[in-house]
DNA sequence: CACATTGTGAGCCG
DNA sequence: CGGCTCACAATGTGCG
């Protein structure tokens, strides 16, 4: 799957999805064939398994690694037929390696068997043609390629269904598909009608099937999808088949088809009479009767649990199925799902749907299960928090879990380790912004807020503490760590827009200051001073922070000592933080600007607004004595340049306030 | 919060 | 069929 997605990324247009799917499935174990494993799939064994096994190739169970390499795709390149002959021999040898004579006999037998096999003679010819066709290093002219592929087609069209399940011959057909016209691709699809299930469950055929989907026309895709409909549950439980289904779902199915695919997991009724249920949602389906809901949820859970056990927790189709499941599940079933997922919980959270499942589970379950979930996420803290969807699950933990000590103890170490990256990271900073300001619409879009509110509502039944208390407890633990991180890395954080914003929320914040212990209040002061000092120096220097708009906004907020509430169109001053506002303004003027630079700061359009802020903050205050004294001396030297809006505003204020 | 910008997906035409 | 344009949504930025 990983490899398939990669291929699509290279060749296809839908690179976005391909990439996503790589991300989610990256951790999944690769396909490893293990003959003993194939059987306890489902009561009914896929007929195709029998078919492919008895007909040919003992070697099918060998050289899987090589096959994997094929899939990982250097464009059906390297590796090749030569060794396939060798493999077969090797296989025979293994069964009987005593006597050379017996061995020879076997070899002869094998050759004969090969020749007598349906289309055996053609296979040899086709292979030699393919050898020419697949060469990659020396590009062959279009016309010649055309001719070669025509020849291959002529030879193979009558026995194509026998070719496609075999290790090497299937690759011949893959190449053929790649270099064929769309008409021929449709012919190939037609020739394989009725065999797609076989293909999907074949270790070799599945790659061809994926290629057909990729290069095929809309009609071809529809043909294949139609044929696989009804077998999806069986396929999901199949080692090879599951990958095909996932690829189909992620890359090729339309929205409607996706819905239909999931509906099959509800039960046979929905798999067989699919047209009767167009557009049916799971909630509607479960409304009709209690029995129905029970059956649907049982079936869904069956498919989910089988797939998770197979190690397919990262599949998107499974996330979608789980999402529907949690929408209808009762409390007991929710716990069953957590039980099934236990260790694999981290593989869920990186997709939108998986994250929704994770959040819902977190919100609905009890303290004991939450503890389990926290444990299983612990080793993925960094990836969890930096991922757009993972971070939502983490935030859900923050606002649901009563045991804030556990949360801080579990995640604290790796958070401290990565804190300076988190604070300037688009998604990584979100959990911490939540701790600072709650679910502010400035940082969370309406949809996300809506989702969170849903989980908050759900958690009301399972969480005991008042909602705000959890945030404040966590804030008390994390706030000193924020300050420490900023103190140690302020220049790096200040150079980033997102970092400035974070610092602003951290410092211009009554709640934060209130939870600080005495020694941490000193830390707070140190942070404020460090930031002020970065503005010292010649403002005509290009890299002075005054030319960085976000740093200036932070500075302004510190001088004003409050936030602008745009909703109510008014300024909200801080009440609990003593060292900001007037105090800060005075100190900043005395220590950073002073009389020698005041005029320069006013005449520079990047810094003039800072002076406006000082002016307003210090007006009528005893702390402003020095500032206004100096100001009067130079106010006649202010340049009235139209491009310096701050300076003009300042002059207007002088008139209005009468300084 | 409101505006502008950017990237994405769906529909259309050559 | 493939390339294009258009419209929308999500995201970033600026503002009193």
C-alpha cells in the first residue's frame, strides 16, 4: 500500500491523496506472506485461493520480498524473469534435495508442465518480447514500443486471465497496460471481467488490478468497482485484498462510491441490494428498529476488529467505518472498540475521520480507559501534537481528562523537549493556545470548534470536574514551562510570526499570571525584560525587530497592557499583571528608547505606532513625566510625511489631548 | 472580526 | 481525455 500510494504520487494527478495515504499507512507492516495465515479469514474461503493454488506455481509462496520490491516500483524494472526460473527450480530442490537424478527428473517434469500449461508456449514468447518492452535505461522509440506492445497483446489476449495471477506474467500485463491505448486498456478490462476478485486476492494480481484502476477510464473503474461490490467484507479480511480495497477507496472511488463501500460493512442486505440504499446514512438505517442497529453495529465491529488484528488500523476506509460505528454505538460497544484498538490507537489520529473517532472515544469513555489511551499515545507525542488531526485528539484529552496530573506527567517530558518547535508550529501550538485562551475562534475554525463542542457535550457524562478547572490546573503546570522555554529561546521564537502571537497570548493574559507561583512571577518579569531588550539598538539597522510587524504588535500589546476585543470593539485592559501597561511603557521608554532616540522612532514609519502606543498608555500618568517632558522638546521636529501614518496620528492626538 | 489571499476541487471546453 | 478556468473554502493578515 505504501508503495502503491507512492506510485500514484509519481504518476498521477491525485498526489494529494496519495501523500496522505502514505502518511497514514507508513507505519503499517509490509505485506508478508505466510501460508499458514491465510485460512482463518472467514467461514467461507475465497474460491480464488483454491484456484490459484492448485493450478500452478508452487513458487507463489516464495520470493515475496521480491514481489514487494516490484510493487515498490522502479516502473516494473529490474529484477526479472531470469530468476523466476531459478526460483521454481529452487522450490523443487527444497522438496527433494537428496539425489541429483531425482532432481533432474523433477526439473524435466516442471518444464513439461510449463509447456503443457494453457498458453505455455506463448508465455515464453511473450516474456521475450516483454524483455524488450520494459527496458528503461535505453528509451525505445514510440513506434517500436507500439509494435512490441501490439505483439504482446496479440499473443496474450486469448490467455490473459491465466497470465495475470502469475508472478512474472502479471508484470508483463502491467507493462502492457501502461503502454497501451485507452481502447486496449478497456479491452483488457473486458477480458478480465469476472476475475477481479481473483486478482485482488492474488499476491501478484493485485498490482495489476491497481494499475488497471490507475490507468483505466472511468468506465473501466466502474466495471471493476461493480464487480468487487458485494465482496468487500471478504476482501477486507484478506491479506492482499485489503490493500486493494484501501487503494480503491482512497484514490479512485467517488464520494458516493465511498459511502456505498462502507455501507457494505453494515451487512449483506446492504451489500447485495445496494441500489435500494442510495444515500442512506447510518443513523437513518438504525432508526428503523433496535434489532437493525444491533446487527449493523455488530457487522461493522466485526470488520473493524478483523482488520485491526491484521494490522490495518491505518487504513482510511477503516477510519470511515469506525466513524460510522461510533455514531451509533452504545456505551458498551464504545468500550469494545477501545479494547480492540488498545495498542494501535496512535495509528488512528492522523486522518480527519480517524481523529474524529479518537476524540469521540476519548470523550465518551471512563477514566480507566482514558488512562489506557493516554499511555498508548505517549510514545507518539511529537507527531501527535504537530499533526493537524492528531492535535485535535490531544486537545480533547486536555479538556476531558480529570486526572490532569497524569496528563502532565505522561506528556510533559516530550513536550518540554519539543516545546520551542511546538510554540512556532501551526498545529503544534494549538493545544497550548487552548490552555492559554480556551477555544478561541481566532485559532480554531468554526468547524473545529463545532466538533470540540460536540466532544465537550459528550464528556459531560463521563468527566467529573468543572470544565474550566481542568484547563486551569493544566495551565498551572504548563505556564512556567512556557515561560522557561520563551526565556531560553526568545530570539528564535520572536523571529516567527506564530511565535510572536503565542508570546502575546502568554504574557497579555490575566489567567496565566494568576496561576503563577511567586518564583514564576519573577520568571515572567525576566521574559518581559528579555523581549524589551531585543528592541534596543539602532532602528535604521535592517534586522532590528521594529521592522518585523508581528514583533511590533507584540510590543504594542505589552505597552497597552491589554487586548483589543474586536467583537465588542473595545480595549480590555489587564487587571492582574502588574508589570505590563503603564509600568512597561515607562520602563521601555527609559531603558530602550530614551530622549536620544525618541525623534528617530517617531520619524520612522515602522516604529511611529509604538510611540503612539506609549503616548496613549502614559497620558495623564505620573509614570509618563519623563516621556512627555522629552516629547515636548522635539515635537516641532516631527516630519509630516504622508507615508508615516503613525507620526500623523501622533500629531492629531497632540492637538486633541492638548499636550 | 472582516478583509484579502491562496490553494483546491469541480465543471467546462478545446 | 486532458488541460483549462472558475468558484469556493480555508487560511493568513490587518485593523481602531
